[in-house]
């Protein structure tokens, strides 16, 4: 089963997640920014960071192109600050089908 990992990341938090996911997978055909090539996979891992309480537009545009794919969303956000330290939250979830054979 072919997999692709597309993500966007500015300060590399989401990129670190993408790299970590990639290490756990086999048959990965594409890793990087949203691209048509990624659509050839059966399972698409989509990573993004919270931007102004929303998903960045390039990711929304990519998600709109997905059809009949298993999609695993992951992302990071800086939801709060504790004692002056920035805490980055990590979120992930599998959509469309509950089980994916990795
Ligand atoms: C312009 C900007 C807007 C952001 N907006 C939010 C937000 O609305 N909610 C939130 O929880 N984090 C927000 N963040 C924090 C980022 O989502 C968080 O730092 C994320 O891990 C960055 O991912 P990256 O390192 O992959 O770029 C914002 C950061 C920036 C720079």
C-alpha cells in the first residue's frame, strides 16, 4: 500500500512529526510540500500547523483534491503558554477508515 506524507512547516515542529512518521512507514512514495505526486498514494498523511485558529490554505486546497484515499491528519499548535514556556501540542487522527494496514 503506497503512502505519501505531505506537510507544511515554518519552524519545523510539524516537519519533525512528518520525519518521525516517515521512519515508521514502508512504501513511502513522496514526502514534502503538497504536490500532485502525493496523490498517487493509497494512504495520505497530511500535516499542518495551526495558523490563526485554522488550517493553512495550501493544506485545505490539497485536502479538497483527495478522493477515495485513507487520510491521516496530524498537526501542531501552540495552544497555551505555561510559566512563560511555549508548549507545542501535537494532534493526530485517522479519517475515512478506522484501520490502516501500515
Ligand atoms: C502566524 C502564526 C499564527 C499562529 N496561529 C496559531 C493559532 O491560531 N493557534 C495555535 O494554537 N497556534 C498558533 N500558532 C503556533 C503554531 O501553530 C505552532 O508554533 C506550530 O507548532 C508551528 O508549526 P511549524 O513549526 O511546523 O511551523 C501560530 C504561529 C504563527 C507563526
